[in-house]
């Protein structure tokens, strides 16, 4: 292999969707003429069995040392950024890489300028688009965003910045900043090979109950607490005929508050909690089983992989009306959008119908991986 065509896919954190994205890129790299070196979190050894990783002469996997992992889990001061830079530079030099792909590009923006005089170029994904919050943001936040996006567009070390799930934003940003760096990237649905099963009987859920599912990393910004608060507002009849499933790790930012409210609710309403890293098979079973998926996210300036599951299983979502997320829900007829997330309980009684699946047809894993691989 030509070492001048060497690519590093660097990811020191495999939580959430990142493992899936890494796997998509890995599979896409199998047919590439480039050499790929995946430099990953030690967590990879614990979660790699979630997917298959076929061996290939053009692909290697390197696990970060514990101390290196600790550095990337540390703060974001000047010393921390410099230490992170040294680690990335070490692997770039070791593998003679000319391109480094980052699943979370913005996190590395303070580090990338340190590579300004090297031959290394960065490619990565951007999730949050400031355009949707511009009117609400304070002046300080607006100035920060202008500096950030101007840097992305002008600095030569950034070769390509993929805007996740927002084709219009990538076009607008290229015009605004007079560049061609910004490109659309579909957020893919990773279909598993087995047939999902109805879990009502296994979970002891009455056939007449309407099931609401909230899954993924459970955090404040994803509206997890809003959902719990909404359950206190239900009347006795609603509590009797609704089932709420929370599936995914309860994050530290809400852990105490979540369990305090959960313990007050669990005896009066059917709540099923799976506070763990759930298997993809189990999550697919839950999506197949439920009647509605709840995504009352506060961070509406980015997309969510949850809507792919909803679209694939033709299950409606209840989500925010504003931002990119609201736009996607309306554009693809994926469910109900609401202005006031604190009033989400008013929508549990809605009559839900199957959604359309146009979203899935245009958001495939192949489209995702091909778009990235072709840019490297």
C-alpha cells in the first residue's frame, strides 16, 4: 500500500452512535485502495462484539493506551489540548497518515490549528448547526459561533466538514463562507440482519396498553426529565392504559433526579427501566413493539439517530417543533411536533398512525460510508 494514502480514523470515545459510525466507515474501507488505521478507545474491546469486523490487508485497529485515554477524558485547558495534539501527532507520524477522520470534528477545533504547517488534513462530522438557534442566542454565543465557523471555513488543515442530515445548511454555509468544504451527510439507519420481535409478552405488558419508548443515552438535553415530569400529570385512567419504557444508560447529569422521580412514579404507572448499554437487537425489538417513540430533545439544532429507527419501523415520534429536528419530522412525516415540551403529556392520547418510510430510503449506511470514503 502507498503510505501517502494512509488515513487515521481517530475516536477515543465510543459511546452513543460513535461505535456504529466507526463500523460503517470500517466496512466502507474494506473496498478502498487506501490504508486505514482505526485508533480507538480501550472500550472497543468491550463492545466490538456488537458488530462484525472482517479482516483486511488495508485496515488495522490500534487501541489507545490507558494514559492516552485518560488525557482525552480530561479537561479542555491549554495543557490538555496540547497533550491531545501530541497524541494525535504521534499516531499520524507512526502511520505516516495524511488524513485524519474525526467523528466529532468540532471537539478538535482548538487542536487542528496546531497542524497548520503539516501535511495532515482533517475530515469530520458536524452535528450542531448554529443557524437554528441564531435568533435566541446571546451576543457572546453568536460571536463564538462566527469565530468557530469562520475558522472551519478558512483554515487549510480542515479539508471537509460534513453537516449531518441537513442538505440545505451545507449549501447555505458554503455560500456564506465562500467555500466548498461543507458537505451533506445522511444520518444512516443501521439495519440488523435478524427479524425484530414483539416484546409485550416477555415484558408483561397488557395487549391493550399504548407503549411509549424513550431510548438511547438518557440525559437532560434529550428531554428524559421532561418525560418523567409529564407522567405526574396523567390521570388514573391514562396511567392504567399507558406503558413507558426507558432504555439506555441514565447519565450522571440527571441520575439522582431521575431515580428520585422514577421511584415516586413506578408504583402508580407501568414504567420499565433498562439503565444499561442495550443491545441493538433489544432496541430494535422495542421499536418494533412500541406505539410511539418520544424524542422531546432540547438540542434541536442537530439531528438524531432515533428517527431512523422510528422511520424504519413506521412508528411515529413526538418531538420538538423547532430546529433541524422539527424540520426533519415534518419533512418526512415522521410524527407530531410540539412547541412546549413541558406539555408533552397532552399528546399521549393522540391516535397514532404508521409513518412513511421515505426517510429510510434516502438514509442508507451505503450512502453514509460511500460519501465519507470518497472524500478521503
